[in-house]
C-alpha cells in the first residue's frame, strides 16, 4: 500500500486556517506511514445543547482526517480527494477535555480511498466514536 507523504505538521495545520477545522479547533498531531492522528477540544465549539460532544463534530473530525490523509497520498496538482460517504457510531459521551482521533487507511485505490477512524477521550482512551469515510479521487 502507498505510504502517506511525511510533511511538517505545521504545514498541514496551516491549511486549516479559516476553515471548519480551524473553527472546531482540530489540529493534526501525528503522521504515520498509514495513519493520521488529530486532536479536537470538547468545549462550547463542539457541544450539543445538553453539553456533550456533538455527533456532527465527531463526523467533521472523521471527514477531516480522511481528507487530510488522502491528500498525503496524492499529487494534489493532478488529483483532489472528496468525501462521498461517512458513517459514525457514537459509543460514549464526553463533556470536556479533548478527543484524539486516529484515522487509518484501509483501502487506497486509484479512484477511492477508505478510512477507519476511532475517536477516543484523551487521557483515558475511552472509545467515544468509531467511523468510516469513503473518499473519491477526482482529477483536477
């Protein structure tokens, strides 16, 4: 399987400026050969009305990681990744702190990529959400 390009985390995080990832406080904290790890705060930006982590914030984190990872598998002067299907199973609630999401590439084909993403509570590793993202690869 192709390996993710290893680029400085500062470069990846600078691409988030003025985007949803910036608004939600999502930051990439580690890159591996076949995975991406990001961190997101659980606070007023990511809460639902009952004070828990919003499922939509978790879905945004899943899509962000998969898109980020697929970008690192492509020559973005020729191809772009676009999310086409996402699922998220919300397993546990969290009210404060941070979550850590690890996205691992499951399939890296010519036209589609599949990412498995598990979101855990920082510090306890308690599983909060598990999801999958399918990414379509389009020519520029």
